[in-house]
C-alpha cells in the first residue's frame, strides 16, 4: 500500500478527558434534526455502531453466532468489515468462524477496490504532474495514505481531488486527455467553479472510478466567500502515491475540513465520525489546536465543527481536547451559520429551499443574485437530460417538468424522480466519500 511522506506524527490522544455537557440552549445552536429512519434492520445498525462506541470492550460485541452473522452482513454493506475485525481483535473477542470468514472476505473486497482506485489515481496524478497542475487529495483518498495503515480498513466510493479555481480549466483538459468523461451535467457550463464546489468525472478504464473534482472543499455557497480559495493549500504536505506526487492538507486544516464535511452531511455516516476519532488518536498530540480554533473562526466553520464534535462524542468518543470544545462554544455564531448547517443535509430533498438559503446566507449580494439567475436559467444540455424529445417548444416542456419535480420534492416527493440530479445543479449532492 502506498505511504505518505512525511510520516504523520502519532500521539496518545485517547487519554484526554471528555467534553463537558453543554446546556440545552447552547446545544440547540448546532442541532441538525435527523430524518425518521426505517425500523427495518435498525438493530443490526445499532450493533454495528456499538463496535465503534466510546470505551469499547468485549461486552459491546455480539454474544451468539446469529448476531455475529447479522453484524458481518451489516458491516459488509458499509465496507466496515476490516474495522470491525480490527476492533474486535483489539478487545480479544472470540468471533465465530463463519462470521470471521465473512468479515475477512468483506475486508479483502474493500482492499481490492482500494488498490484499484489507488492505481487509477496514480496514473491521473502523473498526468497532472506532467501538466504542472498541483492536485490535493481530500477525505478518503488522503486518509488511506496518512491514517489507515492497511488496505481494506477504509472504504472509498470515489476519489476526491481538489485543484485551485484558477487551475480548473487546465485540470479538466488533463482529465479529458487521460480518457475521463464528465458525469452528471450541471445547470450551466459556467456553474462550476463559480457557484458549485465540485463536478463529477469517471475514469475511462474497464472498471471506472468516480472522481469528485473539487475547486472548493465544501458545498454551501456561503463557504465560497468565507473560505479563501487557497485555504487548504496553506502548509499543505506532499505525499507520494505509487511514485506520483500529490498534496494533502495540514493536520489542522484536515481536521477542520473533515469535521465540517461530516456536519454538512448530517454526520450521517459512521465512517466519517470514526475518521475523526482515529485522526485524533493518531495526531492529537501533534496538532496545534490554537490553529484549529483560528481556522474555524476565520473560515466561519465553528458551527459545523461544534456539531461534529458533539456527535462524535456521543457515538465514537472525543475528537479534540475538552478546552478546544469549550473554546468553540465561545465563538460568535450568526443566524446564517446556523441556517446553513440546518439546511445542508437536506439539500437533495429540498432543492428550492436549498437555492433560497444559499442566496440569503451568501455575504456577497451580487454573487448571490447571479447564482439565483443561473439556477433558473439552465443551458440546453441540462434541459435535454430532463426532456429528451426535440420538437418546437421542447425547452418549455423541460422547464415545466423541472418545476413540477422540484415542487414534488418540496411537497414530500409525491412524484417519482427520474432526472440525473436531486438538486438544481448536480446529481447526488449529498453523496460523498
């Protein structure tokens, strides 16, 4: 497996005390209500979550073969077989042979996928390097290098690449020349990177790998103004992927980004929270937490980082020292910050509200007005994906269908959706690696 250079420092961060409870009126500032979940298989998900709970011990794991079988199936669905094995072995748990075999098979499957994605990534990075375009790895692509020591521990559904906005055109040319093709169409050709943070590409190999091609690290439009274009590039570290150079954020910037990303997606995936816990255990003593606090305040990310800390404390354990958590609660938070955090996990379900909240929370009024105009004036490529027949008045038909589907989502999703996207500008806005 490729390794990162320089080697990330380690630390005994797990020994720190827990964050004190927060008064109800303070905690509500960061609250992101979760949607009701289907009760089917809830017990299996609960059993899986228990494997990652704070202060884990052998009593948290199943005590019979049937429960282990169900746990292995649930872990396999989410690509977490390797981590379940790792944590069970660390606790000295006796795993039934059938369940152990299933977990090992799931781990091998994740490892094979990761190695394939790493191979595809290395070829792209070499092409970017030849073209003189710096590329940064985000989230899973970065964590498999600097945090997870064995292939098969960290699942990846795609590869997240970040370039500077000024390099977007050159980077897109490199991707096309490497045989990659565009994924979901945006509303307009100029929507990315001006108004949207990423676009989707797919490699041209026999086993295609999805690429999330970022010009900014986070989705809310407000962040395009509050977070500078070079935010993650400051003090970035160079790594090596099968001989090809790339960059990853500094430990402080990576922590802030991972926490904010998890929060803006409602902390809905267990692996995102465990990433933060493991990152703290590995790097907690080496991180300059004063820089973390400064970045949160400067980038207006205190609200999502606070929420991620609270969710992690409940589900996987502490991810920062207690004084850092207390300091974040003293940061000034505006109604716009709260509103963005509340809406972000719901962007795919409520596209009209998503556009409205993006507009009213973006500090630059001209930028917000241009964004709204762009959302409601899509190009022919986007309309053609909605309505394929070509006849006089086809654009009007496409606009009507687009409006009806948006209204259906606003009314609770009464009409089946068949377009490529769930928001006005891109498919699967809430999906991420």
